[in-house]
């Protein structure tokens, strides 16, 4: 049985990869691995790495955060306004 994470994307990121996706992950996978898998599907996403925040199960994390089976990974665009 393979491990999987649910990806939820917003704004420009969702335009590129869709609002929701499910990704298989290997043991020891990190947020960076999931991101690279999505970039392989939508290369334009690569340009958004520096401005996209990630959250694992509702907590903001960096790209080195480990992932586990059943996690939800949210991809959050920068927030503008003033």
C-alpha cells in the first residue's frame, strides 16, 4: 500500500495544478519532494517556489518538513493588500 498526501492549492498555484490533487509519496518524503512532483506536472509552478508558503495539516511549514501518509499539504500564495 503506497502512502499518499492530499494537496490543496489556492489562487495562481491552483490555476496551474488544480484545486486539489492526491500525490503518492515515498517513505521519508518531505514537502520539497511533493513540490517537485507538482512542478514536473506543471513546470510554470517552479517560478512560484520562493513566494508560495506551505502548510502541513494546518500548520505553516518549510520545504524540509517531513510528510506522512494521509497528510494534507496546502499551497498558499502570497497575500497582498494593505
